[in-house]
C-alpha cells in the first residue's frame, strides 16, 4: 500500500536551516506530483511546495519563496524540502502528500519548531 514517511524535523533557531525528507513506497513514485503541506496550531493545512513528477517544475506559496526548495530523487523514491532562513512563523507540522486516482495520501508529519 501507499506509504509516505517524513523525517528531518526538529527545533531550530530563527535564521537556521533544516532539510525534510519524505520516503515513498507502494506506488510508481516517478510518475506522480509530490507536495509538501504544513499545519500550524489552530490553522488550516497549507500547501507549501509542489514538484512535478520529474522535478523539472516547482511551485511555492509566496511566504516561502526564495527560502524553501523542493526537490526529489526518483531513484530513491524520496522528496525533500530544504528550508533556509527559517522564521518563527514557519513553525508547524510538515506533511508530504501525493494524489493517486483522486485519493490523497499523507505521511504522519514531522514537527518543525523555529524558536530562540
């Protein structure tokens, strides 16, 4: 079955960096768009970044443009989110996502906390 497993979250100071990873299994990873979402306490889940199946096209929410980079390694069935210049408002649980035949699949999430 489809599985998405995130890792790489943690506590970081403002201005710091983290790299999140999401390892996928159970489907042909190289054929599907992959996304990163985040959800802060008391807020709705927000789409942060999207990668086309080949990784050649990416999109970002305005608040992270120039600071976050989504990338993927199709040979490893893994998608990454490199987060630089982190701000306290980036604090959230980060989830990777894919959609297969109109069904959304989610990982368990990884907590990112940006605080001094």
